[in-house]
C-alpha cells in the first residue's frame, strides 16, 4: 500500500520544496520541506475539483501549489524573524532607557541631597517635614515655631532656594 510519503506526487513536491527551502530558508532543515510537501499534496487532493487538465498536467499543478506554499512560508518566516528582531531591539532600547533613567534619577537624588545640606536649618526642616515626611502645616508650625498660616510661604521660599542650589550644582 502506498502512503503519502512514498507516493510519486509527494516525492516530486518534496524534492521541489527541498530545493526552494535550501535557497530561501535554512539549508539544513529538511523538516520544513517535508511539511510543505505534505501540505502541497493534501491541498492538491482537496482541491482536485479545481484542476483543469486542459491547462497542464497534474504534476505541473502540484509544482505550482508547492512553490506557492514555499514562498508563503518563506514570507511568514521572514516576517516572524523581523518581528523577533524588532522585539529584541525594543527590549535593548527599553533596557538602555531604564539604565539611563536610573542614572539620571541617582544624579538628581545626589543633587537634591547636596542642595538640602546647603540650606539653613529652618529651611531644611521645612523641606524635609513637608515633602519627605508629609507633615501638616500645624506639625511644621509646632516644630519650627512659625505661625501655621505662614508655613506655605516659608515652604515655597525654601523650595525656591533648594531649586537654586540644585541648579548651581548641576551646572
């Protein structure tokens, strides 16, 4: 009994697919040629009602189906490869951006620490309590002996001084 792998049709489709895949795809990969040949023979027999004897032989028709499947497969494989390359480049870019962001963040933290160290004690206390400890104006007022209503203005001025110092250090 003849199986699909021993039929002369499959052999022709396989030989053609192998020759095309060796030039278009991986030279050592017979698996793809076998897969394409099997698909070509299956497609040909499922579509046999579309075959027109007046336009050529069955062998020619099978060869055309095989070639088309090879080219389609080649395009899909190329597209898949391109997608993987784009994903890889994106991951490299993302990693580089993350590293750059971390370096920038560390630089800004150092500038912030330097700037805070340069402030006078009252301004340093206000900045630390308001922005790092999330203290209320009442808590800051008690700690600094400044009227609670004046705390927002003192915090704004301390922030401006801190910004000036950070700009001086970054230049």
